[in-house]
C-alpha cells in the first residue's frame, strides 16, 4: 500500500506554527514512507476563504520545502459532495431539520436544566411530510443532519493508541447548512475516499469529529483510513498558543529571517524523543520520522530553542551554500570572510553588518582611557598583515604599553570594528586590511 496523506488547511488566515506542524507531520510521514502528500485547500467556507490566503499557504509550504504531489480546491468539487449527500439521503442517513438557532438554544437550556446531555433530540426525524411541507411553506429552508448510529466507534490511532468515541453522546452533525453550503465534515470524507487517502493525520482537536466521520465513511460504503491525532502545540510557558497565533505565522517567521530548515527542524522535533538540533534537510528529517517518537505530551514551541537551531544551521553552513545568498546581499567577501564571521550570526541577514566591518566604512570607537594603547598599536602595525599578525602585533603593543588581556584586546577590537563583540580578531584583521586598519586606529571613519 502506498501511503497517501493530505494536508487540508482552510484559506481563512495565514498558516501558523500550529497548522504547519500538522502539515509537516503529514509531509514527514509520507516522504519517510515513499508516499504522497496531497495539498487540499479546504475552502468549503466560501465566505471566509480568500485567494490571497490560498496563495499564502502555497508560498509558506514552498518556502519550508514541503512540496506536494497533488493539489485540490474543495470549492471546485461540490458536485461530488452533492452526489454523496443524495446517497445518504436515499438511505435515510441524511435528514432535513428546520429548527432555528434560537429554537435549538432553547431546547438545549431545557435539557441542561433537567440534567440531560444537551444533544439534538432528533425532533426533525418525527416530522410528517405534511409538517415539513408546512414549514417550507412558511419559508423555512432545511439544514441537513447526519443520523449517527450511536455506538462506540473505535480505532487504533498512530499517535494516541486505542481510541473510542461514543457517538451516542453526540448530536447528529449538520452536514449541509440551510443556504445549501457544505460544512467541512462531509466534503472531507468524500475527498478522502475519492483521493484514496490512506492516513488522516491531524490535530487532536478533531478526535470527536473522527467518531462521526468514521460513521460517514461506513455509510458511504468505504473503509475508514488510518488516523493519527497529534497533540496541540503549547508555548514555552506550557500554555496553549491560540492567543498568540497571529504573531506566529510562517510569514512572520520568514520575515524575521529564520531559516526554513530551522522552523521545520524545531517543529519536527518538539514533543519527540529526538534532540532539539537541526536536521540535515527536511528529507533527512522525514527519513527518521516515526509516530513512535511522538511523545504523548504537548509539543512546546519555544522561540529560544528555534533561535538556537537557527544559529546552529548558520554556524555549520559551508561557503558553497552561503555564497549565492551572500552575493544577493552584496556581502560576498570570499570564503575566508564567511568562515570568520559565520559563528557570529543569529540570522543570515547579520552578514551585512560584518561585511561593513570588513569591506565598508565604520566609525571606530576609542574611549579616552584607551587612546594610548590604540596609538601605540597604530605605530606598531606591520606593513604586511596575515593570519599570524594579530598575535605578534598585540604582543608588541603589550610590551610597549603594559596593557594586557581585555584591557589590550577590547580597545583594539572597538577601534578596528566599532563593536565590542564579534569574530576572532586574528581572522578578521587580514580581511579588514592594512589601509583600513591604520585609518581606524587613527580614529578615522574608514
Ligand atoms: N480544514 C480542517 C482544519 O484545518 C481540516 C481538518 C482535517 O484535516 O480533516 O482543521
């Protein structure tokens, strides 16, 4: 059996780290198994779905390296859902109901006051043809409910183990609204059957839904696929992410400058037994993915861990990989430059600052109390500068001025780079070059 999964985001907002974790687990599982990953745009909610958000989903997935083998829009497949609905109507599993929201709310309150579970009482099933005709003559349009069998629906969940949902404790779900619009529940099952989806991998907020949907699979004469319901993401403080999701969109992470591999590595490894470190590639992450590694606890989205993974990727990046990106930022100052500065990067864009230190103009920083050391250093600066210069030169300055340790190195670093931190001076002094170094030591912007 070839594994075929689907990621079915709704284009009603930007993808955030919570949605994309679900998508990523689908992608990793499919690719690890040599299977297929289907992108299915769940635009059944025509009012809230937009083409702009749909485009955003594609941009985000592409940026993260999550390619798809098939792509569908559910809004283009309504005839299929209609046909399935007719079949369910014919077998009496889909029935019209006419209650307004207010009527339903009222009944629910009464049930609660009597200590009864607030589930739909199926009054509509008892309507005679005349009563229905009378309601329609009043101008009422029906919504359509799926008649649940009311049983313990069981499955072996790849992420949660044995699961049971008692559909007797649920209201018959509405599949079609009174304006004729399909809610997500039926289209999802129809497409999963039509596209021969083998595994439905989604968040644990869908567990109850799965009970009803398994009954719909059966009512349509199909075997339900395998299921995996993954835990929802929490923040570093252990609280749910929902309130902060706006600031955790993939778009925002991209704009902040995170590496896509850092985002997928973090999302692939939180809540698992794997160490929080970068994968070599998204394909390598897929090769080692397994549901067995997913802990039965919440996965913690922690920007600090993401930052560490991001930095580790940059610190280990070789020049060949960095070169086109350096060139793009007009910061390709050669391999020695990249090797010297990469360990100081938090984000790739930080290279611009270091390129300025090495190849551009900076204002030296010289405090009054450091002036003597800096002046001595300028006098002692050798004609030719190479990788050995720094140690011989600073030794000479030390002998002449008596300055040592931080009192020696920090004034020189600040004069030469304008900063109090940065790469190893021995490797960047030759990159700065003698002419610029001499000027900076003389206090000139160079
Ligand atoms: N659009 C639904 C969601 O994002 C899809 C759920 C599913 O995967 O079946 O929650």
